[in-house]
C-alpha cells in the first residue's frame, strides 16, 4: 500500500503541474501576440481550474483513505527536488554569465 500511495502522489502532482503550466502558457502566448495553437481545450480555463481543484481534493483525501504515506514521502521529495532545481539553475546562470 505504501508504494501505491507514493505513486499516487507523484502522478497527481504531475497532472496538477501540467494544468498549471497550461494556464500560464496560454496567458503568456496571448500576451505576446502569438497564436494559441491548433489544439484547444474545451471550456478553457474553467476545466483546467476544476481539474486542479479535483486533483488537490484527491490528494487531501489520501489522509482519510489510508494513503497518508503519500504526503509523508511526497512532500519531502518535492522540497528536495525544488531545492536541487534552484541550485542547479543558479549554477547554470552563474556559468553562462562567466562565459560572456
């Protein structure tokens, strides 16, 4: 059950990030005057927002259905990879500034 809980957290988190990215990507394209693209999400942005809310509700419900391991393993992992990304991004920024 532990492996299932951990994998659920990862999968749901990825889909939340995909939907958030969709929202910001479309806004940025419109702001820059670029075409939206050939593929359109029906009822944009409402379905994306409803999807995010539903996925967050599923993650919260993990505590009540015996999958709390999802949070105990998932949150520290997200913190770790966020810190690793921050430092790797700063390192590459410093490196490219030195190349100029």
